[in-house]
């Protein structure tokens, strides 16, 4: 079953956003955190003389990969096998979860340490593990906060961004069963270190996501800031990686581009403190058994839509979230998906199906800030408009489709435009006061409830011009 977390059952964006906007603490936390990351990003991007050339290189590599995805995926599989790894193909979320549970069970495992894996939130892996009697432990600090707080991620890179320090202290006190804990960052990280270290040293099965899969070597790359992923990737005896099929890059050299774009865009760092690359298994060094599960879960559907396929270029840096005026007001939970912000607004409905999450392509002012900051130049505003068109064509009411056809006719033919103006002037009369349409009729009332809509003038420019005999 194709699934993006719990997106299929999430409330519509406007309803969820209304709830989020009422939470002043959440809005303060989100605003502060995104301001800090944006400031850092602006500094390190500003000092990179060839930033636009890097963006273009990133875009080209990703577009090339998508044109030849079948070739690169099979190349990755061959090279990974050759290096001692095993590749599994999962058509959807349930298939991926089944494969992972089976691998863990085949080793008699009842616990697994996890790191850097949004994709497993997409498949709802933790629930499948728990249902199979396997305890998952998140080891990324932010994911640990989410897990102990029984919470949902609200940001792609900083999943607990909506929590402040005082809240995290409370979560740790409760979730780790501590009697006392200071509130300074060192106190919190020391508590997390003690809690996780025991698990790193004891649990023999590790699980990770992937930032990049290198087709030319069959290797996997994970970048991070804490070092927890390094522990999770090197200490266990068995390592399982779950990755979307779009994570492929052709060669090791291509990482040069992405390892400059990603840290600058994601956390405002020149490079990530930890870049872990591994290829298959090496006797006496690291895991003895390595599995990669390659996940489709709707991605080939996205690939088939030429106008929207660049959605799959995404390297999950979250720069578009931090720049988005809508996300910065509502935070991530309002999007009802683990993928929030502008990228979530285009990715979730395409993966999950347009009948779900159909309000998401409208969760944008189309200001273009997301496009400007995207390190791989995904034209999110264009894709939003494309998806809005698909929604109207596939699911719009008869009246909506009729209105759109009428608008198309009026905007492509001057005579029809003049007629539409005349009709509009007549229709607006009962609803106009002081030069404004104060309360539009029917469903349009929602629009004028929060905005000023200037009434149409009695005379258009063309009519005024014609009345003067075409003279200024
Ligand atoms: S769409 Fe672009 S800016 Fe947004 S997360 Fe993906 S790569 Fe980053």
C-alpha cells in the first residue's frame, strides 16, 4: 500500500493551520529556529562565489539521473552485490516494512537502533516493528525527542524544531525516567548521550536512511552533525538501509556537488561534521551483513509526470521550509505529512494520491521564495500550479470547471473579456460599498471575509481611451 505516514487521514490544511496559528508558543519556536538557520545559510551561501553554478550542476545531475533511473538503479544493485551488500526492491510501504521485519527476525532480533531515516516515517516502519515485537530506538537527537515525546516531526532537517529547551527537558525527564535534569544544552545532550550510548553498545542491528546512493560504487552516504549516525552505522553486526529510488547519484565524484549544496542549505554549515560513506561489507571492520531496501512507494508515478517529476530532485535540505512565509506561520504539523513546507505541498499529494492531501497545493502564496533558495532549482511554484490544475481537472465540481473554462475564454479573447467586465459590473452592485466589494456571494464570501476587494471601476481603461478618441 502506498502511504506517506498518516497523510491519508490528516485534516485539510486550512483546518489544521487554524489550529496551529492559535498556538503562540509553537509559532515563536518555529519563527526563532527558522530565523537562525536562514541567517546562517545566507552567510555561507554568500561566501560561495560559484553558488549558482553549483545549483545548476546539482539540477543537471538530478535531471540526468531521472532520465536514466533504471540504468543507475541496476548499476547500483550490481555494484552493491559485488561489494557484499544485498539489495531488496520494495514497491510500497508495506512491502518495505515486511522486508525489514523479516531481516531482523531472521537474526532473532527484538530491538533495532535507527538513525537519519525520514523514509521510515513515510512507511510507518516503527509501528510495523512494534507490531512484530521489535523495539525501535531513534538515535538522532531530534528524532529521540520526537519518539520520547510521542510527537510528530514538524521539519525535515530539525524534526523537533517546534520544541524549545524547557519542553525538551520535560520530555527527557519523563521519557528517560530521570528524577532531575538541568536545563542547559550540555545537561540535555549529556542525558541523551548516556541514554543512547548504552543502546549503541548493546543492540546488534542498526537501521538507517540514506542521503545518497552511489551507482558507480554501490556505496551509501549519510551526512549528519552529531556523530550518532556514525555509531549506528559502524557498531551493529547487521545494518539495514532504507532509501527512496530517487536518492541515486551516478558517480562518487558527483558527491562533490551535493556535499557542498546540502550542508549550506540545510544547517548553514560549510560541510557536515560527519560524512559517512560505506560500500558493502569489509571483514573485521563494521557490520558483517548489509542490506539496502530500495523504495518506490509512488515515486515512479511522480517520474511519469514530466511537468512535476523534478519533485524527485529534492535532497531534503529544508531550505524551502525555512524560507516559506506559510510554513513560518503554521509550522510543519499543519501539513499532515512528515514532508512539510513547500516540498511537502508538492510531494505528499503526488505520492499519496491527489484525492488525499488535495488542499496542500493551495498552501502557498506562490511568492517564489522556495524556488530561490532550492539548491537543486526545483521550480516549486510552477509545480504547485500544475497540481492545482490537476486537482480541478480530476476532482473539481462541474461549476468550478465551468468557471475555469469561462475564465480561459475571457482571458484569451478581448471581446469576451469586455463582455465579462460588463457582466461583472452588474453583478457586483448589490455587494459594493465605498468602492469595495464588501461581501461577495456564495463560496466567494470566504475570500472577501479576510481581504479588501476593490470594486471594478465604472469604465475600463480601453473605454476611457476610446471615449477620448484615442488621445491622452
Ligand atoms: S525542495 Fe529544494 S529547498 Fe526544499 S527541501 Fe528539497 S532540495 Fe531543499
